[in-house]
C-alpha cells in the first residue's frame, strides 16, 4: 500500500475544522495590530518632546542633501534614545501579550484539528512560548556579540571592509539558522502539550523523537510550504510593483490601495499556510489507516447432476444392480 501524502492528508485534517483558519488569523493579527499601535503611540508621545527649530524646517525645504543627512542622523539618535526610554516598558508588555495570544491560539487550533480527546497542559504551553521569546533576545544578543568580536578581529572596518561584511554575514546566517531550528522544535513541542498534556521536557523529547521517525516527511512538508510561501511573495511583489511602474506618483492613492490590499492578502494566505502546515504535522502523528481486509472468495458450488435437478415426480425409480436379470422368488413364480 502506498504511503499517504503529508500535504494531502494535512489538507484533510484542516478540513475537519475550517474555522480554525479564522482563529489562527485572529490571534496573529491581534498581536500585529497591538504591536504596531503600541509602537506608534509610544514613539508619537516620545517624539512630541523632540523639537525641530524653524531654521531646520527651512533647511529641510531647501532639499539640501547634507541637511537631510543631518536631520536623519538626529532622527535616528532620537529613535535610539526613545528605545532606551520606552523600551523597558513596551518590550516586556509586547512579549507577555505574544505569549498569551500564541498559547491560547495554538491550543485552540490544535484541539480543533486533532482526531482524539485532547488533554492540554496549559502551564507547559505557556513555558514553551516564553522560552521562544527568551531565545529571540538571546539570538539578538549573540549577533551583537559576534559583531563585537568581529570588530576586535578585523580592526578598522574602513581598511578591511570586505572582511568585516563577510564575517558579519556569516555570523548572521549562523545565528539565524540556529534560532530557526530551536524555534521550530519549540513550536512543534507545543502540539504535544496541547494534545497529550505533556510536560515541558517531555514535549521536547517527543518532538525530537517525532523528528527522528518522520524526518523525510517533515522535510517534504517544509520544502512544499517553502515553495508556496515563495510563490506568494513573488505574486504579491509583482502585484504591488505593477501600479507603481505604470502610474508612478500620478495616482498615489490608487497605488497605495493596491499595495496595501496585496500585502493584506499575502498575510492572510501566509497565516492559512502556517495552519495547513500545522495540520500536516498533526496528520503525521496519527497512525496509518489499516489496510482493508479482503474476504476469501467463496468456493464454487458443486455441480448438480441431471437427475438431481429434475423434480421428484419425474425421476425414474432407482433399481438395484442387475434387477432385470435377477431370478424371481418362489412366491412370484407360483
């Protein structure tokens, strides 16, 4: 019997609860709206305290390149200073919000898609998502630490610019790869805490065992969804660039509308693909269906003779052998 396709079976798992797509989009977009709204209002309140003099406004209107560079440097300094001021408040708040929304959203979608009676370990689910946030900050710290080491090794970046760029790129790729692998295992372990009620360490152990047993299928799932995401990015980019190339700045409103619509459509489809991938993982965890049992064919009926097929009244009497030549009994002779 041929093995079932992970993507096709994942689609069947997703169709058990199509409304789970709306739940996935809801928790992701809720965090996105809260994230951008918090940054907007936080920086707006901070930049309200940054004053730009009338002379700077006049110089900006003159479109002098050096003036714009000076103003841009001042704005960047203000942003960095603002992060130092509002960062200790905004960053923990956003982290806690993401942990709560991601935990609730993942439990809701997993419980809706599994084909069994789920038992959720809420504490382990929250801890897993908290570790994902902590590892993000650890990856950022590791990257900046690599930058400090590169600066010490290379020396003056102006004299060894190519070497500095190469080493920084290698450090970025290594840190990003390590972060993506660890983050993927933590996200996979959340399935076991939401479905089986596994603890923190046990869920990570089960995720590792699951990867060892289904590595080929997991690779095919990742490759397939990677192609889909790449195709989505290309389509959304082309749709966004068409009005920009055709109209330029003559129809700014229409161009912005097309770009925003294409971007929102991309985010919706990307979230749906993420849930489809989760459904494919859940499908791999389910046992393979038993092959159908084929009953043995019944033996053919025995052949019926011509005599047995005739009605009883039409049958000839059955005579003993040589009954015609047998001598008559004395009673019969007399």
